[in-house]
C-alpha cells in the first residue's frame, strides 16, 4: 500500500501539469492565451492587495517592537501552564494568527533550541500545521475582492485558530504520551 501511495504522490503533479493543457487543447481552448490572461489577472490582483499586506506587516512590526508580544506572553503564561502548555510556545501561539513567516521563524528557533523530538518541538510543529494566519488571510483574500467589512470572519477565524491550538496540544499528548 505504501508503494502505491509513494507512486501516486510522486506522479500526481507531473500528471496534472501534462493533463490540463492536453485536455484544454482537445476541448478547443487556446491554452497559452488562457494562461497568459490568467497570469495578467494575477499580477493586477497582487497589485491591488499590496496595501493590505503592507498594513499587516507594519502592524505586526509595531506589535512586536512595542513589547506587546512579550507582555501578552507573560500574561497568558500562568493560564496555559495549567493546561500543560509550556511558556516557550506562547510566542508561537500569539504569532501564528498574525504572520506565517514570523511563526515559522519562532518554530525554527524552538526546534533548534529544544530539538524536534522534544515536547516543545513536536507541539510547535503540530501547531504550525493545525492553525492558519487569520489576519493575513483576511487582509489578502478579503482585500483582493474588495471586502472591507469582515464582520464575523475575524472571530470565527480566531476561534478556528484556538481550536487548532487545543487540538495540537491534545494530539501531541495523545500520540506521544506527554
């Protein structure tokens, strides 16, 4: 069974890259022209969302530089330690909804310092895969289609992140026996 899964995972993307243009050709689609048109639209979408991306990164820089990240981590540490979440993970919990790159940097430092097979390393890695960059998603995706009022999207996104963090702690404890 693993050999079949390895074969499928190895050949799925090359198959799709070959199949889609061939299928389009036989359907009468001018494949190259359609590709160039889509690439052009993608470029203009990137130009439209750039102010939103810059705003997120500036706000994130201000948040960290002002010491708010450290203050929030210190405030939450006693509560999370009660649930078995080490204080070292708090910067990742705070950063993950804000910035994928920042969260990846924190995870890399945790893995370097504590090791990938430690509780902290496994928990950080699982949290990376269990949550998403809510604020970045809202600014980029909503900004690309011109939505300015996020209404319930932000609370629901943050609730999803919280569920991902809780699930990561539970799964790491269950699978690795911590």
